[in-house]
C-alpha cells in the first residue's frame, strides 16, 4: 500500500430483523429439548431481573482505556462518552 493509504475501522451491530426471524423459526420448531436460553429470549417477561448497577464503577477511567485500546477517533470517542 502507498504510504498515504489510510485505514478505516467500523463497528457493526447486530441485525435485529435476522435475529428475530431466527428466534421465530426456533420457536415454531417445538423442539423436545429447547436451548436453555431460548425461553428467556422469546419471553422476556420470564427473564431473571437484571443485576443492580454498581455505583462505584469507574466509568471515566474505563472509557479512557477503551478509547486508547481501540484507537478510537475523536467522533467515536465522543459517542462513547455520551452513552457512558
């Protein structure tokens, strides 16, 4: 590659449409022994409650580590800061 070549990285999230379609097919199969997590995915009301968040989590320092580790650019770092 020429010395002026730039490298770009992207984050890609899950495609909810594909995931929901897959879950619907699994639900319609009426498997004799369904995967243990399937009932929680198909019926979120039956899922166990989420654990409480620890208030002492050092979010700021973890954010700095993530930005450095993954070499995020300024825009990516700002998005992470907003959701942290």
